[in-house]
């Protein structure tokens, strides 16, 4: 039988008969119940929104699959199957665990596979029960529409949740336990990853006398939880076993969840997998690597998308070429040596956005060259005399990157990956340089959708290593989708 947090508190207080001063348990119990119900309401709203979107997806997918077969008469038969298909689809999503919180909800590829699996299960039912049977082409259309629809619903819900968080609605008051540097690192991580779910109230330091920015020491934990209605506590401090147990016990008895950030592991480029063995929680570390099928799938996506984009965007490329040649003398294409897979050097292609003598202009101006090096080998358009008029437009719209589709098609680059660097930049990756060079650089990547040139080293290096260690095809698709939004916003594009 499961015991609620409130009943645990009552049992502990009832057992403490030796206390000299009696006190009222009801405020603490009410706070626990309120926080528990807040989480239940959040979960209900999240799952309810997903189910509402999925019901619309199933209805639209079934109607489109029947209409697409040019057999409108079967539409009535399809409407009778609608409840069953919805139940099968919901069951498939539950099996693939896409109704969970952030990480599970953002598994867009998994939700799409769940849609295909639901149609396959429904086709199997049709074999067993003829009343549920549909035509083969209807199954195929239904699988395509439901797979894309389920993924689209989760993308839409994610954007809706982010918009709500931007309005400061529903964010969890969060407290960090750790020193100043650890607390700032966690805050920056939330900001860079655009995780607006947590509203950081502040941090507690194990040694507040050495940290004037802290809200207090660990003895202030209970008062802060009650004062600020803290619902989430992130522990990043090195605590001994007894102090850690006291922190966890205090948080849980007040209805606040506890997350632990192991500082020794956060800087290691590896994959983490949690599991339990005989009731013991364990963290398993794995070397980041791509399996053969993943490599084939990634390369296939690169060829299909880059080849199609080159054909469709050929007229745009021709107009850009003419504009560059009319604006300034010199070739329309700029070539530069960058580091690729395994540290192999390759020629990266871009539309020329600078004067032909850009290198000479840079090196003959000591002040400008020093600013260039100090700014991680970049200059803002306002202070860079080398950029042409057309070049400023190309950089602001990211159109100067289009020729890199040829690099992708030839295999020097991938659509998604860490951005290729010049040899001088590799030193920013330190001991993780081998990990960085273990994958192909990308036309777009995690850095591009998180601020691009506004995000400097070492945060850029951390984003690249994080992408490599946590790679998935679904993550690549999400980055491709996020790139369109980043390009339209133009943030960090220079």
C-alpha cells in the first residue's frame, strides 16, 4: 500500500512524543498536499492536451487516408473505426512512453514510430476481425498521416508550454544547493537550453560564510521551502552521507522533489543510463558512438535533403551569385580550410560576404586582428570593415551558408553536427577535442539554435560535446526544425 507524504509526516510526529514543545502539523501537511496536487494538475493538463491533439490527428488522418484513396463511400465505414483507432494509437504512445515530462514528450521520432506501430497493430486486428479491415493503400496513408501527426502534436504542445512559461505561468520555484560556481553553472545551463520550467529562487551554500551570494546555509532549507513554496531542489554540492540524507528527508517531507547533479560526471563526455540493481540506484556510463544503422540513416537523410535542397534552391543561388559579383569584384564562392571528421582538413564553401583582400585588411590592422582573436575569430558586422553590403544581408539571413549543401552531399559535412572550426579554434575543446573530431561537422547544430555567434567559448564547446554524447536521429530532426525558427529570428547571425 502506497503511503502519502502527509501520512509519513504524521507518523513521524506521532512517534516524537519526547518533544517538549507541541506544534501544529497541519500547515506542513497542507503545503505537501498542495504541492502534490499541483503536480497532478500539471500532469493532467499535459496528458489531456496531448490526447485532445491526438484525437484530432486520428480523425484527420483517417479522413485523409480514405479520401486519398478516391473512395469517399468508405468514409462512413472509417468513422465507425475512429474510436478503436484512437484507443490503439493511445496505447501505442503509452507503450513508447511519450506522455511523460519534458524528455519523453520531446521524443518526436519515438512518437512517430508509435503512430506507425499503432497502424500495424490495427492492421493485425483487421486480419483477425474482418469488420475492422481496411485496404492496403488506406493503411499506408494512415501510417504516414498518423506518424507525422503525432510528432506534430508534440512539437505544438512543446511550443505551447514554452509560451506559457515565458509568461511566468506554471514555473516551478527551484532552489539550488551548492557553491556560487555550481549555482551559476546550473542557471546558465537552464538559460542556454531554454528550459523555462524552473524559476530559480537562489542557492544555499554548505559554507555560507565563504559565499555572500547565497541565501543562507543548509540549516535554512526548511524555512526557504516554506517561504518560497519551493517545489524542486537541485543538489550540486559535495555533502557527506548524513547531511545529504537530512537534505533529502527535509525536501521530501515538505513535498519538494530532489534532483542530484553529480559534478564529477557532468564534465565527462559520455552517455548516462540509470538503472536499479537489487534496489540500488546506479548510473551506467557508456562511450558515445553511432551504430551502423544510425550512420546509414544519418547519411541517407543528408543525401536526400541536401540533394533536394540544391535543386530547389538553384534559382536563389543564381540570384545571390549575380548580386555578389555586381556588388564587389571577385569570385562569388569563398573557400576556407576547416577541420572535419578525424581532424582531416577539407574545403568549406560559402557565398563570399567579404572583400577579396579581407585577410590583408585584417592582418594589417593590429587592433582589429587582436579584437578578432579575442572574439573567438569573429567580428560583429558593425566593427568589421571587410564585410560587403550584400555580405551583411547574406549573413543576417544565413544565405551565405547555402553552398555548404555541396559539402554535405560530398560527405565532408552532415546536415546536423558541431560547426566546423578553423585549426586555431580546436584548442578551446581541450581534452574533448578527440570527441569533437569523432563526428562530421554540420551545416547546422545545437549551437546554431541556441544563439549562434552570441554564444562564445567555452559554452559553445560544451554545447557541441553535449550534442555528440546525446545524439539521436530525433534530436537531429528537432534541430533541423529549430534551425528554421533561428534563421527567421536572425539571433547571433553575423
